[in-house]
C-alpha cells in the first residue's frame, strides 16, 4: 500500500433543504488500499458516495482525486451554480447546463473513479456481455463516420472492448453466463456483474456500495477474495460501504466511521473495534459504559 493519497475529502457538507446530511466530513484514502466507510443506517454513507461520484453536488467542502495521471477537484468538475457571467460565455453556460441536465457522474468516471450501487442497477433486459459493453461507451471509437464505414480503427476498438468484457467476466466467474440476460442471473451473480461493469471503465479507485448485502457466507468469502484481487493484481484502490463487520475487519486497511453525518472515528480495524464512540453508535450504549463490540 502506497503512502500517497489517491482521494482527499475535506470538510464535506451536504444539505437537503433544512436537513444537514453531512457535516464537516474529512478523511483521506491511500492509493492501493482497501478502505471502508461504515456506520449505522442513516449515518450518511451513501450520501458521501453520491458526492464523490457526481450524483450529488456537495453543498460545501473539497474533494480531490489524484488519478488518471492528474489531480482533479471533483467539486470544481461538477461546477458552481449559474452566474450572470455564464450567459456571456457559451462554454461555461453549456457546461453547467449539461451538468444540470445529466449530472456529473460521467465526468468523475472519466477522472478515474467508478462505483456500484446499494440497489443493483443493471440493464436486466440486456445480456451480460451487453451490460459490460455499454459501460465502455467512453472508451470505444464513437465516431459516426467510422461506424458507418466500419473502418479498421472502429473494428479494432470493438475487438478490444469485447476482449475487456471477457477478461472481467473471467475475473468474476461469469464467462459461462455471458449470453444470458442480466435479469436471469442469481442475486449473487448480479452483484459480481455490477463489479465487473464498474471495472470495465478502467478505474483507479472503485466505490462499492454494500457489495455483500444479501450474500450468503460462501458468497461473501468469494467477494472478499475478489476485492483482494482487484487491489493486488489490478492496482485498484477500493472504498466500500458495508454492514458485514466480519468482512470489514478482515479486509480493510483503513476504516472511517460515520454517525449522523459526522466522522466519529478513523483508523485501522483494531483501533475502530475498540473505540467507545463506535461501540456507542452501533449498540446505543453510553460512551462511559464498559461494552465490547
């Protein structure tokens, strides 16, 4: 694990009207690590993910991603509210209009970050292969003329995309299901397919939102091994939200604990499981009571 930060989150704030979902959230993620974001239900974990990945425009704070060979300020990428000066600058105007209409997740993905979702969001009426091909729309040759003329460059781009599909199907053990509809797969297979789809975008950091939810113990063990493969063999930094504390403590290099939208603890697994604030948040005990996690 490198000592270099791939992701810095500083004083992140997110308001929904009068509700403060996140308040001064600050943490760093090291390159090459497996890190976990944990906390009770409603603590703000998925809200953090949505801010990191462009689905929400944070109310305040700073998010810096050091990936794809450059440092990117996510907050800056997603743009500021419309200003009077924008109407005199076509580039600024249409850039912010595009974000308002389509969100900023594609911009964040281009910068080197991808994600999965707590509720599976596959194209269930498309095949497994088609789901992974769609994920590569930013990488393949998208020239209309090349497509119409079926040029060699276009053919090569399609071949590379298909090779990438079957490579990741091999990693997640779904090659035999390549031509099945995604909606026909078992729940555990759909979870693995979502991870493969995220990895087809060639991210440097992948955010997994409750990847073990609904999995049985053997599936969770296989998922744990897969996450280690992503880190060790593909140099991918992993940030996950997870409620399976056994998995979290087993796999994580670093853990951030949220409660009511605030960071209450940060550190390694041993530090977290013995932290009285964490114990109180999970078990509802007073901090001065002697309880164990």
